[in-house]
């Protein structure tokens, strides 16, 4: 074939691929516009995610920056995957600071909604050789829910945007690895960057990223030692690029008191995982397609290497998930529970099922010497998967459908509509005039529909209070891993277990039910003031529907009679409770008194990165039973202490490792090629 003919053939293939993508693009934009076209979504976790974006815009991208807004303060981006918010920070810079955080956030939500479909389509169109054959899996990557935290329901509507971002990057990583599997030159920079991006987007997807690279190295048509060495180099460089965030995270989880508690409310046992999976006919259909492809390979079918690569992927990630389920709980390793790997299993089934069907079709066509256009094959696959879609209505196990075919407008209230409907502007204005101190919300959210079920539609809009009123809050946010939040959910214990143990219930399940581990109807007047004083709370916010359970406030004369603002009740403490005041980036001044030498609480959450300094030099620090920072003081009627939250050994080591990995990618690729091929 001449060069001209080759170019013509490539152009024709590219045109067919673009044409096949049109229905996917039209449907995706129409779906997205119906759900997101009216403004920033205000349901569930979205307000809290916007808070984190404001954090990185206002404080900068360094993970260790201290944010005093939630839970007596937290280094928010050190203990939550930061990539989504780094993208927002980059957009903020590109827009020269002229775009509002809400606008930037909405752009990012659009991105994470569309990304899985786009990357899945690009990967499968490349490996299957037909855009039409890639459509079914791409449509499912766009719309599947099925209990997946990265799906259309949880990843987009609920606001688990970091999980969906990482999920959408995985097919892009596979696309970058296709040349390896085909035996062509093996570029390392892009795969390594994407491994790092997946980890920074959501570490739970890191297992599938590593398996993609390892299997690509194992199946590449070259000497095994060189290909596996190249795969190891990619994984190592990816981990190195992410080390500035990953290494301090691990250090602060395993060395000393943990700075983040494992979120372990889901059933990660084998029985629980199998039950959740078996309740979804669509997932069973995808599993059957993968099993058919696996049996065909075992019986002698030898598909092309890219197809073989994708068909082996589900078995690898299912094996990793089963291993996690068996070993995770008994060994106490709850930071990556098996239920968090189900998203990767679903994606692997989508990719592997498409590759299995393609391999079986090609084998049948070759045997019978019949070669219809791939469009017909794509239609056949689409019809088969559509049958599974219609079998995939909501189940008793979960209220969400397996496939979110079309959004209902009422399920996507905007942030502005929730603010207006609940008179949050009036609440925030009232909070500007209460005595100095933090605000304690008895609920993590406000319900958006009638009923008593904890899972009813809700919004964590109160999480934005620190950005609107410049007051720190306790409660009022989604389930949070900070140690102070752990005490708020589980209560005080002599062994301080709440500062270390996993959080086993969602915050919504405790709304208007319990506070500091005690049922509201069991709390007595006088019990809350001591904890409120330690947390420097001057105001408590409740909903009017909680009045029958508020006797511990209404019968306590220490709290002023409640002020009603819309559906909210505000209980205030007459004595001001001034907080540490910010005097610079990550620097605070706090006035402390200790008539006798001893420990004094600062009212800020403890962190190993705090450095306390008095007039005579550094002061010792420790964590108290509430998770707050205490400073050792000499006997003094009053002392002004400077608190600095500065990077430590783990932070600087992680940054140096990331710089070294970036240097190898930029300057040392020739050396790397000579060493690992």
C-alpha cells in the first residue's frame, strides 16, 4: 500500500470513528444539560466539594495548608484526593481569577460527567477497530450507576466527583499503554503521569492502574525481563510523581495518632459484595460476557494482544478485590476496603466484556468467511446490552438504578434554589451577629423532601458556612475522616478509641438521632456546655422539626431562648468564645492562661505539623481526648502563643521524591531506556 493510500485509509477510519461518536456526544450533552444546565448542583456532597475548591483557591495548592473552617481545622487536601481541586486551581489561574468558584466547579462537574464515556470510547475504538463497537461500553461508562461511587448517580448527582475523575482517567491510561501491548515503542512519560493522576484523583483506583501497567508489561511481545522492567519503572515513576501527597498521607496514618479515620460504613465482606453484585442483572450480564471470552481463550482462541489484555483485566482486579475482602478486615487494613474496589471491577467488566465479544465475533467471522461491517456488530452488541439495561431497575438492595437513563429535573436542585428555599442567606446573616465562637450544627445536612428515612434527598449546604460567614463549624458536613469528627460521631471514651477507630456509620444516619455518641433524648441539660466550651462553640443550630428532641438545650438556662430563622433554630451562649486568629499563611495567635504549669487547649484540632512558640521558645504539644491541640505552658496568668502549621520531614521527603521522579521523566528517559528497555 502506498503512503497516499495509507493516509486515505487512516483518514477514512478516523472519519468513521468520529461519526460513530455523534450519537454518544449528543446524548451525553442532552443528559448533562438537563441535569446541570440550570446551575451548580446543590444536592448531597456538592456544597462540600465546592468548599474544598474554595480552599485551594484561597490558600494555595500545598496539601499541608491548614483550613480552620471544619472540625476545629484540618489540612483538608492532605487527607482527601486533591487532583479535582488542582484542576480547579489551574482553571482559576487560566481565567485570571475572573471566574467565580461556582462557575469553575460547574465546569469541573461537566468534565467528570463526560470523561468516562470519552476515554472509554477512545480506548475501545482503538483496540476494537470500530467506533460503533465501542459505543455500548461508552454509553454504560457514561450512565451506569449500580452502586458504583464513580457512577452517574453517586459520582455525579451525589457529588463524589473525585471518584468519578479517577474512574474516567483509567481508560485514558489504558489508551496510553496500547502501543506497549502492540509491541511498538513504549513511551513512559504519559503512562507514568496518568498513574500519578489516578492516584491523586482517587487512590482506590490505583489498584486497577497498577494492574493495567503490569498486564501490559506481561503481554507485550518483547523479552519478558525488559517489558516487566518497563512496567515496574512506570509504576515507580507514577508513585514518585504522587509522593508529595501520598507519602505524607501514609506517614500520618501509620506514625503516631492517625490524622484521618477510615470510612468503613459499607459491607466489605465477601457475602456483602457478592449480594450487592448478584442483585444487579446488568453486572451479571457483563460478567457472563467476560466468562464467555475467558472460556474461549482457555479453549484455544487467541485474540489480538490488545483484546487479550482487556479480557484478562477483570480476572486480575476481581482477584485483588477478593484478596482485599478476605485479608482487609482481619488484618485491620481498612484504608482500601474491598467495596471501594468495586468501581474498578465494573469498569474492567465493561472493557473486558467489549473485548470478549469482539474477539468472539472476529473468530466467528473468520471461520465462516463472512465480514459484515463493524456497524452491524456494534448494533448487535448494543441490543444485547440494552436487554440487560431493561432488567436493571432499582433493587431492594439499593434505591439507585443500575443505569441512569435520563435525569429527572427535580433530582438536581441547584445550590441557589436550596439557599433560597431554606433561607440560608438569612441564616448566614444571623450567624454574623452571634457571639464569637464556632457554630455547631446538630445535623450534617438539610432534608430536601419529607419523610423520616436517613437516606432521603438532602444537601450539606451548611458546609459552606465558613466561606460565607467566616466562622468555623462543627458538624454540618458530610461524613468526615478527621479525629474531631470521629469524637462528634462516636463520643468520648477513656481509651480515646474515637480518635483512632474507623467511622462505621454515615453522618446522615446520626442526624437528629445522636450527638457525641449519645442519643439526643438521653442528653440532659448541662451535658453539652462542657463539650461546647472545649470546642469553643458559641452557637448551636437545629431544625424546627427537631424540637421534640431538644430538651437538653431548651431546658438549660445557660443557652438563650432560640432565635428562629426560616426552618432553623439558633441557640446562643452568652459568653464569647474567641478563637485563635490568623496572622499569616498557616500561622495563628492564641491567648492562653495557665495559673499552674500544665497543658492548655488552643481550641484548634491537633496535627503533627503544629509548632507552638512562646516568648521563651518552642512549647511542647499533644492531642487531647477531643482531638484538639494542647500546649504545655509555664505557670502564667496569660500568654500569647504563636502556632505555625509547617511541612515536616514526610512533606519535604515526598516533595523531593516527586521532584526526582519528574527529573527522571524530563531528563533521564534515555538512561531509563538503556536500563529497562
